[in-house]
C-alpha cells in the first residue's frame, strides 16, 4: 500500500514537470503514454486497496464476533461459579444444622440413659446395641402407658370413699360409678382419687360402652384439669361477700337502707295524683254564685292541688294568698324530697367505705408478708381479697344508689314544677266567693 502511494506521488511530480516545460511533439506523445500507464497503475492500486479493505473488514467482524462469544462464555462460566459457591455455602449450612441436630439428639439420649439409670453398651450413644436397648425400654413404656381400666378408691363429694372403675389416659382420669350411674373426671390426690366435674348421662353411657370393650366417644378435658380447678373454685355470693371482712357489714347495711328508701319513695311518687292542667283558668270560668260548681270543681282535684285550690278559694287575692300558697308549696316540696338525701348519702359514703376496706386489707396483706414473706401467695391472698371485695361492694352499692337518686330527684322536680306553675296561676285567680262565706 505504501509503494502504491509513492508511485502516485512520482506520477504527479512528473506531470507537473511536463506542464512547466516546453514539450515537443514527441515528448507530448510520450507524456500521454506515461500518463495512461500511470492511470492504469493507479486504478490497479485502488482496486487492490478496495480488495484488501474488504478482507480486513471481514476479518475485523469475525474477530468482534469471537470477542462477543468469549464474553458470553466468560459470563456463563462466572455465573456457574457463583452458583457452585452458593450451593457449597448452603450445603455447609445444612451440614452444620444436621450436626447440631445430631448433637442435640445425642444429648437427649444421654440424659435419658442417666434418668433411667441405664448403662450403654458402647461409648457411641447411637451404636446399634444402644439403639436396641432404647427400643426395648420404649416398648416397656408403651405397655405401661396403654390405657386400662383399674379399680381405685375414689373420694366422693360427700366424703365417702368408694372403690370405682377408673380409666387414665395421660394426665386425664375418668371414673365410672355404675351403682349411681354416674361418671366424671377424677383428680389424683394421693393416696386417693377425688371426684371432680360430673359428666352428663351420655358420657356415662359412652364410658360404660368403652369399658365393655366397644368403641365409644367420651368427653376430654383439653385444659388438663384446669377446667376442674375453675369449676371447684367457683363460690357462692355469700362466700364471696364473706371475704370482704368486717367492712362489708356497713356497706351492705347502707345498700339495704338505700334500697328500702328508694322503693318507698318510688311507691310514693307513683301514687301521686295527676296534675290537672289549666287549673286557674277553669276556676275563673266558674260563676261567682255557682257554689255547686265550685264544690264539684274542688272535688275533682286531689292531693296537693286540692290544698292549693282551697287556699285560693278561702283567701282574698293579695300578699296573704301568695304567702299561704308559697308556704304550702314549701311543705309539699319538703314532703316530696323527704329521705332522698339519705339515698344521696349512701351513694357518696359507700365508695369511701370500700376504700376504707381496701386500706384495711392492704394493711393485713403487708402484715402477712412481713410474717411469711412475699413468696407465699396463699398467705397474703386473704388481705388482697378483703381489699378488692370491699371496693367492689362499695361500687356495687354506690352506682345503683346514685342512679336511683337521680331518677327520683328528676321525678320530684318535674312534679314540683307542675305544682309550682299551678300555684302561680292560682295566686292570680279571681276567687269571687270564698268557701267560708258560702258556707
């Protein structure tokens, strides 16, 4: 390629020299001939360059394709290497887990040997002889744990000890009393079994069928005797109140006192006569000389309203009538509100008595903790029960008393408000003929 370029340069130099010289005819012909030859060589050189360039381009493409293939192969190889590395790590982790499980199982077997006072045949705890020894031990356990009916002494709830049929499956034991046709759960209280929760008649039939060797479904206690303990721990209201101690007595006394007053006041308010509306307007519509109408109108009213009408008819309109009506309304108000304050006092005092019982119970609790320590829960449970029960009873008494006082007070205020409206109207009524003059 360099040779071709030098040839082209020489040809151009020759052409320039010929142009600046004064050629002759022969020289011109020779020059034209040389130019044609040079042009032919130039064409040949260009064709050669094109051919070599195409070959080089093809080779470059092949080399690029080879580089891409090599990169792809390198990427696949790297990915395979990474996968192999990850697989190796996961295998290592799995192997470590298996080794930990193996160590744990060996420790369990060694502890079982120690608990059962067994002597292994070999130091290797998983040797075939040791595994055979363990298999025989487990087989003996299975034979012992197979549920079978036994006759044991069971203490009944009335204290009588009877030999009854019992069936034990794990921690749960059933008893079957065929003489009383009764069945239930039994609690292991060495040296005797104690009757627990009694089951229904269907469970008795099922246990009887099961004892006969047939298939039956029986009730099971999934709480593992916790339900029995809860059933036995249930107490009556009297037992619960008794735990409150001495402060329960005044709380209950206040509660009974408020209850009796509330019932009496409720009966009193229910028996009150209804308020006749527009009493003053009706009185003004009766003629002054109609004594019969006045008597009939007076007899239609009852209770407190009748007293107000009599005051209006027997007293001239003015300050005297107003004072008498006001005094009558005050008497009626006092009568309506009588003993309501006692209910309010009960609602206020009962929580304070409960708080006093709480303080007393906590003092007793701390005293027992000083004597027996805080670790004995049964020793301090009495003081805690007293503290909580008195608070509970105080609130049980106070809340209904507060509600009853609110309801009764509302009823009293409503009724007295109607009476007060009636009294205001009668104070302005025109009593044309007092009853005394008519009489």
